[in-house]
C-alpha cells in the first residue's frame, strides 16, 4: 500500500491569515504548488466561521479545465444565463454574489486563483475592490493573472508568502506516489486529470463505488462542498501535480478514451449554465463522441458573446472543419477579426458564395466581411462599395437598417461626419430594429455628435448604443464620445473615472485592453500627466498598430503629443512618422489629432512658428470636416503655443458649441492677445481647478513670460 500524501502545516502563516480576515478583509496566500496553501485557506475559513457563526462560506477553485471557459470556476455561484457583453456579465456576476452577501457575512475562498479564467479573475479583483466579501485567495505568484496579482500590488488584500518547510516535492516524488495507488484511486485521478472538478456522483459512476473514498483516504483527492447552486459534493485532486503527472502518464490515446467516457456521461444530464455548456463543448472537441455541429457552433457563438475570442475560435474552427456551415464561419471570422487577424478572417468569409444565401444570411455574412475589409484589410473604399452593393440586394427594412448603421460608422471613420449623422439618425428614428443596427448607428452618432460640437446629443445616443446588445468594440467608440463631452464641460475627474472603467480589469483581452488604455491616456493628456499617458500609450500603440483598427493611428497621434510634451525631440519625431505612415482613409476622423501632434512636435523642436501654423491648419481642417469641437481644441492649442490671432475663430466656435472649456479658451486667447498677465493667471487658476493641468501650465508659463 502507498504511504498517505501529507500536506505541510504553517502555524505562523495561519495566524497572519486569521488577523488579515479580521482586520483587512482577507489575504492572499502565495507559494509554490504543494506547499499547503489550500489547507491554510480551509483552516482559516473554519476558524473564522467558528468566531462568526452566521458567516456564509463559498468556495471557488481554479483548475486547468475551468480556466478554458469564461466564469468556469464561478459557474455554481453566479447567474449569467442572460449572455451579454463582458462588462455587463461582470456586473451581473457581482450582483449575484452581492445578493448572497445580503443573507449574512460572506466569506469567499478562492483556491488556486492562478488557474482562473480572465473573467473570473476580474470578478475576484472587483469583489476585493468593492469589499463585497471577506476573501481568502491562494495563488502561485509566478502564474497569477494580472487581476489576481493586483490584489496585493494594489494593496487590496494582504499578501502572505509560504514556503515548503523542508525539501520541495518533485515530479519524481509524485510519479512514485501515483504508481503505488490502487487501481480505483488511480482511476479517480486519471478522470480528474482530464476534467476537474467532477461531481461525486459522476466520478462514482466512472471510477466505481468506493473509489473516491479510497483516493481521499490516501491523500490523492479531496471532496468539497462549494455552496451556491453547485451539484455538491464535488471532487478535486489533492495536489496540482497529481493531475498534471497523471495526464502525462495517460498519453494522447488514454486521454482521448477518458474524454469520450466523460462526454458520454455528462451529455446525459447537460447543464443549462453557459460555463458548463462551454466546458462540455471544449471537452468534446478531442474525443470519439463529438457533439452535433450545430451545438458546437452555438457554443462558439456563446464564447464570442462572452468575450472569449480564443475559445470561440477553437470551437468555430472545429465546426467549420466538420461542416463548413455559415453559422460557424461567421463566428470564426468575427473571432479572428476581433483578434486583429484580418487576413485569416477574410479568407474564412471569402469562402462563402453569396448567391446561395437567403436575405438574412446575406446580411449576417456581409456585415463582418465589410467590417473586416474596412479596418483589418485597410480597404475602406472597397468595403463601402461592397456594403452598398449588398444593400441593393436586400429588401427587408431590418436588414437595410443594419447595413445603414455600419455604413454610418464607415462614414464617420472616413471623416464624413454629416453623412454619418444623417444615416445614423435615420436608423434610430425608425421603430426599434435589431440590436446590431442600433449599436452601429448610435455609437457612430454619439462620437460624431461629440466631435461636431453637438454635445447635448451625446448622452442620449450613448444610452441607445449601450442598451443594444453587441459584443464588439463599439463601447469604446461611445466612450470616446462621452469623454470628449465631459472634457468640454470641464468635468475632468468624471472623465477620468469613466475612462478608468475601461481599464479596471474588465478589459484584459486585446485589443480591448489597449483601447481602454488609449481612452485613459486621452484624459491624462488633458490633465498634463504626459509621462503617465506615454507609459500607457507605448504598449497600446504597439498592440493596436498590428490590429488594423482606426485606434492604431489615433493611439500613435496621442503618443506623439505625450512624448513631445516631455521635450523628447527624436522620440516625438519618430512617433509622428509612425502616425503619419499608419494614417489613412479609415482613420480620417482623427486627422485633427494628427495636426495637433505635428504642432507639438514642432514646438518641442523649437519651431514655434511652424507649431502655430500646424495647429491652425489642424483647426481649419477640422472645420472643413464639420468637426467643430476639434476645431476649437486645435485653435486653443495654437493659443497655448503663442498664437495671438485666434480670438475671432475661437469666439465663433465657442458661440456655436457653448461649453465651459470653449469660453475659457476664448478668455485665454483674449488675455494673450491683450498681453494681460492678470487675466492669464486667472484663466490658469480656473483651468487648474477644473483639472486641466496641461492648459493651466501653458497659461501660467505665458503669464510668467509676459510678466
């Protein structure tokens, strides 16, 4: 008989964890596999519950199998049946746990947090941030997702490090232990190596009566009651290396055989929870009992809507390889395009013959293909023409509305804001259509309105866009419109709060993460925090440059300004060349920002006349493109660069737009023209009070020079 596998004990660490639960809301136990982190977490939870009998304890345990599906480890605790955008899902998941907390003091134990999927890790961070529950988290520091590492780097939970008390157990030690296990106990570990956790009932069917008890007695497996809506009890391996080494010993053929057993059994009682359905679909990809193609395609669509692009790609590709169905191709094409892999997406979508499609199918295929052509392939003219040709073939009003909504977005990005607004409002003024039409149209209308100076319209369009179900990147388009509106109102702190919502670990997948950082950097530039903005923009621009999105050139324009404002002459010149190279029709919307970046680059190179000229040209170009807000901002940059002739155009634009920042810009311009140092200092004080540190510093410097 094998010797029972024993776990190290850590009395001092347990005392620290007890104290952290009582004082700081919880702690993170960090250490290598097999050091006793899970035992520490269990003991701390038991001791806390002894002191606080009304406590509700819920367990979340990360495993490699749970990590491959969104909310895999949280499936028993959160209700996400209404699938939507990742940010909405996180809010719903948080609300589910908050309701649990209202029943009593909630203690959430998150074990093996390094094996959580991105959404689950994000939820853990948000729960710690909002103090929604007391928490005990265990993790390996070297493998923790960014959201988990931030628990201690952001000071939300106390970090408690534990080390093996003696010689660390090795893979060879584990292999020897496993080789001595009786067949029933070893069977338990083999099945868990393929899919962990499994319910006690399912594992008993698979491994035989008494097998789980035998594995527990030998320290090879653990039975847990997680709480919530879980089918308790469930069984886990007692050491992370047990599953890893058992899987290695099984080999590909053995793993496939056990996968088939599991799929056959689990398919007999399928779960309604999206995470469980995705887990089964993922498991079935490599077994001898594949799911029907329609179910695989449906699962791929679920993964896409949950924001898991890699899982959506895997599932959709499997469905395409088996059937070539349109539904699977559409999901695969979108998953590839949203990852920035435009050529691959184009090839998948080009394989469809539009002559064979019904009208709804034609519309469903044309939209992602046109979007991919416009952004990823850099063919905006061809994409617009293709969309118009497709529109001529469809007769259903709802289908035409979708195509018009996308055409409005194309027009906006191409710099034709008046056409964008006209198309968007025609879509939105009709009776409520499908969500995709509303999302495209309303997001284009929100950003176009902000840039045209119609600031009062931004929020109503933003609300229309955000209530429409659409999983893509349109929320960032809306967000930029809202930020411009807030900044023009002088609501800098509110703008920063909004921008940070795009980077609070709700956007950990690319390119969303980088676009969120661009939005935050946009606000930081206004605040005068140029180094912080550049720190965000450097990696974001590098990521977005490769993606094909219009955000790529835009991020480079902002990066140029951030680097120039720090006095880096060669760095700003290099960034400007990159921005000019990447800029084209698909990013024509951001032409004013390119002119502004050029102005600050020249100013850094001590070419003040050239800088003012570039700013004025950016302003004139913005006005020609009906971008009154950007015209005002560009003229204001000219003033901050020393232009004495901007009073009249700024006065005209401020009268048109009527916003606090516009009126301040006029006063700044007039004070400069009059060489009035008192008025300049007064403007600087007001700008500082609003949080507009960059403009305030410029006004202060000008007052000092004049004084």
